C-alpha cells in the first residue's frame, strides 16, 4: 500500500452518501475548495493549449460523464485526471480570466474560484533526463511552470544538505510553479539522506512567490524547509519523514508569511521515542498569515501534528503569531497535541480552528526528553519575545474523538495555559467524545477567560471524570460508525440543528450547512 493510502481510504469513507434520514441527506452539490494554480498561460506547453490546472473539492463524480469545467465561461480542452475530489484540466487557448466552475451536465453548478490568464513559460522535465531537479529549478524565472513527468525521482545531494534548493523568486502576479504532471508520480528526497528533501537555504536572497504541487517529498530530517520567504502555495503533496529527528518538523516554515498549505497528506512522522520538539508541521519564528486547510495528518510518532511556536533569536525576532486559520483538516494517531497555538496574538489577526476532525490524538507515551501536553487542541498563549498576546482564540465546529489517551494530568480534549491574562478562548459548536475518565480540560490547565456555547460532550463506557461545564451538554451524539472512520451524526442526534448561529456555510465534507440550522461538530 502506498504511503498515505490509509488516510485516503478514510476520506473516501467520509464521502460515502448518507443513509436515508441522516443529517447529511442532501442532493450532492459539487464544491471546489481550492486549486494549485491561481494564474497561468493559456498558450504554450502541451499541444500549445496552455497550463494544466488541478482543482480539489468534493462531489465531482468518480468519472467525467457529461460534466465539464469552464475558465472565464470557456470550456477546458482536456481532462487527464478526473475523480470524486480532484480534477486536472488544460486551459485551452481560448480560456479567459474569470471564475473556474464545474458544470455537472444538467445538475448543479459548483461555486467558483478565481483564475487569471497571464503570460509565462511552460516547461517539462522527463524521468529519462540526466538533469538534476535542483538544476532545472535554478533556471526558473517569474511566471514559469515546470511540470515533472511520471516516474521522476531525485534523492541526490545538491548543496546545503538538500536534494533541491529553491533560491529564486517569482512575483505575486507571476509566481514560479513546480508541479508534478497530472497523474504523475514524482519523488524528491530519501528517508536516509540527504538531510532535507527541498529547502530555501536563505544564504543569498529570499525565495518568494512559489507554488509546489502534487509531489511526494521524503525527508530524512525535513521534507520541506522554507525560511525567510513569503507567498508560498503548497498544494496536494505527500510528505513523510519516517526517521525524522531534532528540534524541527517534517515540514517547517520559519519567518514565512502568506502561506497557503492546502490538501496535503502528512504521514508516518519519525520513529517511536523521538524527541518532543519534532513535529509534523511546524510554523516557527514570526510566521504569520497562514491558511492550513483540507490536509490529512496521521501517524505522528514525534510530538505534535501542527505547531505554532515563535522561537526567539539573537536578531530580536520571535514575536507572537497571528492571522492563523486551521480548518477542514483530518488529524489522527498523534503522540502529543493535534494543534498547539503556543505563541499567538489574536488581537493582531484572527487565530481560529474550525471544521477539523481529530481522533486518537494525545495518545502518548511521553517522549524520552520529558513530558508534553496530550490534547486535541492546546492553547498555550505565551510569548518568547516581547509582550504576551491579547484577543480571543476561536475554536468552533470541530469533532474531537478520543483525545488525551495518555491519561496523565496533561491529558484531555483541550488544554489551556495562561500565558496572557487578557487572552480569551471561545468554544462554540464543538462535538467531543472521550474515553471514560478522561477530562474535558486537562487537569494541569490553568484558568483562562473562556466562553463556551452549544458544545456537546460524551464519555464512552463510563461517567465523566469531571463535572459538566457551562456551555457543554452531556449527551450521546449518536455518531454513525466512528470505529470505522465515520463520524457523521445519525438521525436523532442531539448535535443536529442545535449549534449556535455562525457565519459558516459548509462542513468538512464540503456540503452546505443549512441556513438557520447549524449542526454541532465538523459535519
């Protein structure tokens, strides 16, 4: 089985149509979540028909049939990949700037996402070439798109302990893109050497305005390391670091801003017994304006799945992070926390987690270099440089199943640390299912200003180990089949229609939430 396939099977199970009478019984509506490219040329490349674009979403249909995609009201010319949640198409010479839409024959039309037709070169790198990928990448200029053909693999050493070094910049309106050709299998890096699969060395200049898509990255210590760079779009990749080590993550962004990390699979991170300072996805040192959505993160044997922690440096950096959006992710089988909001300042930009599914998170055991926290979401709220942050952390419409399996005083569904006396946490519409005697809030949590509305909690196989909290109702949510990865509430669930009103128009499946009747949880 290819790495990451198990997680894909779980996603497919979640997309199975609901049984009659269930809360998700609706006519499937195709929804586009995002695309790899936001702009590209409509000429050049294969058959002089322009760039290939991949859209991701739900309800596309397992085969094309009579469906088609338009770009600026002009139909695409070819479709090398079509599946329920992914379509790759070629723009065609007549494509125009405007909305990308999916038309399902005589059925509903999807939502639109913007696309701009612009000039640029389209290049290809074949598996049989003798050119190293790092050399080809080093020749790219603003607006270029490099498609790597099927079967290409590069695990060699370039410079700076990496297989591929990215040392140039595109422009905001003409980024540089490194993409696998639609349907191709492309691998960068190795589990044993060199140390990093791909990186921005930050030794000559910043590396800004890049798109990286649909590539399998294998890291020894790191699969991707982006430092002191801005405007990165990382979409639809597969990342693994089975032997990861050290104070970093399989993917690390440091001093990076305006990052969209969308639709990636991160799996098999480190070996059991790895240090507590090694994580799956790590945003460190002044990394702000971050969008993390529709990713699947699993089998994390380091510590945390997603870590925000701004490390102080001798240059006076390391300030609290802000404008952080973590949504529509599936996170499971993690030693420590699912998400750690460690050094944050929501007063400068929203910090939020919503529409996420967590299960089997905070399972332990303790890392060899000391204990950690073991919860689905941990809000540390501290600071390593400058004043502590203020504002409110928003946590809403998440489903958390079996958090805190480590069963110590740092274990629970949610953990707080009072890093800032004026920083608050608001919990709304979260659905939480815990094993017997595991508390809602870890016992070592410190009191923080907290508001809670319309949350639902249930303890499996026993009574709650702590009293009910205001804003939480204790009741069985009647999930369909959580033992087999199906966390959708069934008919009659107290989660259906009982949520507090929010401006949230879709759920984790990509289906619309009914206006005026918000369900509790990610579904």
